[in-house]
C-alpha cells in the first residue's frame, strides 16, 4: 500500500517535484512522511500540512492510502 504526498508552491520548486508516492507497511507520523519524501530531517516550522484535506500537525499519523500535502503559509494582501 502507499501514501500520496503532494508539495505545493515554493516547496515544489525547492524539492524539484510536486508529488511522490511512498510505499509504507505501517502508519507513519507526518514528520516521518516528510523525512522520507523530502530527504530533509526536520519539517520546517512554518510549513502547513493536511492529511486527506484536513489540517494536521507533525505528530498526526498517516495511514495506508492517505494523501498528505505540504505547503508554505499563504499570504495575501
């Protein structure tokens, strides 16, 4: 089974890809998904996360077939 991971805006540009699929055998925390999909050790504090289109935090557990999205804070004027 797998998890679909999406990266938006500047994260997509920084990492060089907008989507990856992770094969997992057991639930992972959002932090672990970030590490495996981005290659970076720590989830930046200002990055927003959703799991199945609901806001989440680094400790949220990700299950098989979930969708995780990482995106920078949105600003407007």
